[in-house]
C-alpha cells in the first residue's frame, strides 16, 4: 500500500512538472503537437517508472534518480556560450555540419550547418515541423510506447536534431550534433528528440556527443528515431560523455527497409547512471544491422546497455559487439536480445559481449538472449568476463615494460576491436584519448 | 516435401511407446487440498509430529504464494483443488525377495524396461522403485547396509534415521523456497533417501524409477542425498508415465548435500508422456533440483536427458560453497509436437577456485518451444573462479522455437566466465554427404543428432547412455519413408 502511495506521489510530482511545462508553451497548447505530448504523458502516468521487478530493469535501480527533483529545461534561464567555449567539446580534423543544442534547445548562434543541397534538411526539429507538419505522425508513435521513460521524453519534447536526407542523396560530410548539458544551480530535465530519416539510396553519417558543462546533477532523457529506407546507408555514432552526477537515459529506435545498412556505435563514458537502449527492427529482406558498443565505468558509475534486434524478415544479417571495462565500484549491465521470427529464414545473427573487470568491487550482469522461431538460421552469441590476462602481463614485464604501461597496452588491445570499426579515421585517436583519460591510465 | 519436413512430420507421428495402465487396486485420497489432506498424508505415513508440523508450515506458506509466471511456457491454469494428492497400491508389500512382489507389478517393470532380476544379477544396479508414490521394493538393501550406506524411501528413513532426515531435509531447498517446492514439501508422498558415510565409495549405481500410474494423481516425490566426507555416489533417476488424457502434475524436489572431498553424480532420463500430437494431455514437470557443495574439493555433476513431459520446467542448481568445489551440468532436451521445455541450470560460485561447466543441447521439432535459462553468479569472495557455458540449439522444422536466456552476474574481477550459444539446423550438406556415402536420410539425421548430443551422453553412466540413445533414436525413427 505504501509503495503504491510513494509511486503515486512520484507521478504527481511529474504531473506538476508537466503542468508547468504546458503553461510555459504560450498558446501552443492547442496544437496537434501538444496533443501528442498530452497523450504521451497519459501513457507515462499509466506505466509509471520501472522498478527492478520489471525484467528489463532487473539490474538497474532508479532509487538514486528518484531522490532528485528535476526542473524542465524550458523553465530555466538559458545558459549562454560563446563560440570559443564549445571548441573543446568538438571532434575535429574533418569537415562537418554542426548542430549545437544547449540543454536540449537548438542554438542557431552556435551551430554551423553550412551549405546543404536541395531538400536536405539539417537543423532543429522545431523548424522542421514548422516546415513539414505532416511529419508529426512520423515523430510520435506514442500509443505503442512501452517504455515509461521514453513516454516521459515524448511528453516533454520541445526540440532535437532533425536530419532528413532525400532519395538518391549522399551527404559526404558527417553531421556533428553537440549537446551541452547542465546548469550552474538547477537540476535540469533535458528532453532532446532526434529524428533521422534517410531516403532511398541515400547515405549519411551522424556523430552525436552528449557533454556536461557543469558538475551539477541533471537528467538527460533522450530519444532518437532512425529510419533507413531502401538501400540507405546510415552510420550513427553516439559519444556519451556526461558528468558523473548526471543521469542519462537514451532510447534509439532503428527502423530499416530493404537492403539498408545501419551501423550504430554507442560509446558510453560518463554519467552516474546511464541507460542506452537500442531497438532495431528489420522490416524487409537483405538488411545489415551492426551494433557496436563500448562502455567504460569507474567510481560509482552504473552503465546499462540494452539492445534488441528484431529479425522479422528473411536474409538479413545482424552483428553486435559490445565491450566494456569496469574499474572501482562501477557496475555494468548488458542485455542483448536477438529475436528471429518464424519467417526470418536464412538469418545470420552474431552477438558478442566482453567485459574486463579491473577492480575487486566492480561488477557486471550480462544477459545475452536468443529467441529463435525459424530453423534455417545461423545465430550465435558469446559472452566473456575476465580480468587482464596475467600471462600477457608477465610476458610484457619480462620484456622490461613497466606495469602501468603494460596495463595500458592490454587495455588498448581490448578496446581496439571496437575503436577500429569506426569509419571516420580522424575520430579514432580522439576516442582513444577519451578512453585513457576516462580510466586515468597512461595513453598509448 | 523436403527430407527435413518428412523427418519432422514423421517425428510428429510416432506414438508414445510407454503408454499403458497397470491394473492394481490403489488407495486414493479424494481430490482437493487443505490442511486435512496434509495431515492425512502425514498420518498415513506414520510420520513424527515435527514432520507433520514441517509439512503444515510449508502448506501455510504455499497458500500465500503465487504461481510463478516468468517461464517461457504456456499452459492453462492449474486447479490445485482438482488433484488427488495421494495414491498407493493397496497391498503394501513388505517383502524380502522379488518372488513375493505382485506379479502384475513386476510385469509393469518389465514393460518399463527395468528387469529387476536381471539388473540385480547383471548390471549391479540397486533399484528403489517408486510406483505411484509408494516405494514398493528396495533391492540390494542388505549389501549396501554392510558398507553403512543408507538407501531407502524417505518414509522409511523418517522411521529409521529421523535425526539425519531432520538435519538435512529442507537444508538445500527450504520448504518455502518457491511455489512448487512449498507444494511438494506439504504433500510429498515419498521419495528416496541416500546417505553415504565418510570415505565410502558406493560400489554400485543407485537408481530410482518413477512412474505416475494413477489417473489424475500428482506425483510429488522428494529425494535427499547426503554424501559425507570423501564419499562418492552415482545416482540414476528415470521416469515414465502411462498415457492419459488429462494433464498430470509432477512437482518433485531433489536435494543433494556434498561434504568435503565428496562427489555426487546425478543422472536423469525423463521420458514422461508428452501429450498427443494435438498437444492434449501430458505431464507438467515442475521440478526443483539443487545441490550444495558444502565442503572443500567437493563435486557435483548433473546429467539429464529430457525427452518427455508436455511441459518441463527445471533448473538443477549447484551452490559451490566449498573452496575448489566443482559443479557440472550436462543436458539434452528434445521437444516435439506441442511440448514446451524451459530448462537450464544455476551455478552459484561462493568459494574460492570454484569451477563450473555447462553443456546444454536443445533440439526442437514439431511445434515445440525449447528454452535454455541459466544463471552463472560469481560472488564477491569467489576468487579465481571459472565458468564455461555452451548452450546449443538445433531446430527441425520452421514451426518450432529455440530460446536462450542466460544470466551472468559477476562480482569478482578474478573470475573468468565464458558463455557461448549457437543455433543451427541439421545441415543439408551434412545429409547430402552421408547420403552419397550410401547412408539413408533417416540414419543420417540420427547420426547427426547423436553426434550433436555426444558431449552429454558420454557423461551418462553406461546403462543410461544406451537407454538415452535408444530414446532419441525412437523419437527420430520412421523419419524417412
């Protein structure tokens, strides 16, 4: 009974936030857009926050999250940045289109989209919906939402990155999307909603990074939808580098059509609690879906990676590789599900999850699942958990290499499997730097 | 029709070969379950007062519990009041030789393929046959007694060695452990009790055959095996049930206690009635099996071949508490028609340098669903522990499903854990290769499946390995016309 009460009061708290958010919308509250928000909030209230009794949240406890009261980004004073302030957060060395979001709100001043061709849209969701309101239906598939936290994002959606690539168009330069999150004093609730639509025979590379500019607690509640039409090629990089007080929950929905190829790279470094959820649905034949992941945890970080690949049609290939290093008291979770439906014959699905524990108090919970209903398939999954190889260590030491350096060499060897799959050459070294910087090890 | 489809179709058509009903008068409790039922069973078995209380405690807890919903199986709700909880053959024989046993009963055993006499002479297997809940005859009792080994039914053990039973019963699976374990604790009718004293190596393989015979009686046995320091025992369990329309519930509990330097090898061949081709009838097999390696250097090994039951739901677990202890799990689970299996193991590493191995082979055919669900947990103090898991699935036909749900929870950095799983089908190229060597498709499929299961079969005791292979062969026979 008490538990129900606690839950109710929690929902009420968020309902209060939602009312304030509505009040601040300035007449927009009659719009179609807002109706979908209200609908999403209804779904959220019905579902409530997941508890550890929910199988999908078995290893991730939100108790610490519930201790905080968050204020939505729309209600706080805008944080002002100068162009030079954002330099250090950017990935450099290659030409790119730049979109910058400050606490989830598009900043035209800081962004630098540059020249784009006809019908290509790179900008903010707000602007896109003004131009093409009919896309709204594409944005909210609210009703079938089963995740409360995604519904919460939908309810509070204001803005996000929107990238629309028309048929037969390849965008050569990667699109860099930079999120600058946090404020000096407020615990802010940030709700970016990103939309990536790649038309037939199109191609696009997107590089998003989530960064903190303050050390304060905040809550990033992001959703990204990727639609890859026939023969489209999408590379999606996500670098999550929030501060270690932040909460980060991000759901990526990938919908793929015939012969499309989507690669997702999820590199998770920051946050006190991070949950990266990827749901890939393969809607037609001959699809390639690659999910790569790297998670590095230290101190008291909790990093949860959830992936689900739904093979609904024949002749598709999926490949998943997630690697993690956990130090100090860090807790890692990996839950990867591969569903092969009855019609999905000739499916190739590979999944691998490898974790290294560097300290006695670090822990990992791994759950690689296969659910297979078709007989002519090749599916496998593997999971290994271990520590740095003592024999390799000994070998290196006998060659006169100091322990610290030998450690770094082994770590480098371990993470390189994922880092080397990155297709933007200039990015590799910069990611490598973040890895060693985050783990406080000698960089090699 | 492709050869594969034929295999599947013919598989679906083969009948249950163990379906027959033995006509022996039995004493049966009317349907229903309440405290009186529990008291009745306890009284019927002349149990001591503490045992009755122990059962009642379990029953009261059970009433508060909810049926678990998490397994990947579907079945209509069980009406626990619609089951009779006790059935015993009326003539309760107290016999010294086999001659005195009811000949009809002996004939049943004959059909079951347990020639008591022959086994006695040739294979040296001591059988404690559980026939519809009451232990009928314990063979080789005397010979074992000389070594100090206790091998009897649990109700006898309650009379002759109450202190041992009291000490260990429920120590591995507490009577309130889970819904079906609690139900079992409340109403279990009988089962086997084995105690191997210090330093004794049991000279023969011990064996129990379970058989559910009466209409609509649930079988609730309880097995308790204690291996004291430095001892060894290999225990076999085999099960069949006659063909019945109604689903029968089977909720057993098996507890193994292994002391320092001791080893238990526990093998199961389960071929209960799986229901007919339409998925009607069959046994619900909801079992709790758990072993605890209490002392250092102890070892437990579970081997199972599961081909029967409409629904199999069991996870033999190993708690590796002692340092250097070893847990092993080898399993072949074959599902056909509408059978559902949700099975696997739990390896809980608590002691230092503990090792575990999991080899699970699932084969699904027809419209069946086969799931592997397992947990590997490495505790904070389990330094240098090691686990290797391999769970493979094979699919025959496109209407069945194979699923794996492994859970891996690691709290110690010195642990090394490996898990791999693959799903495949009988390869067309493999069949083609064997065909062109003059081997018929039926034999080829047989050979491939045998090869696939070999890793598990080689861990079965000899007599069982032969039986298990025959079982699989029968399931696969007539696969090519």
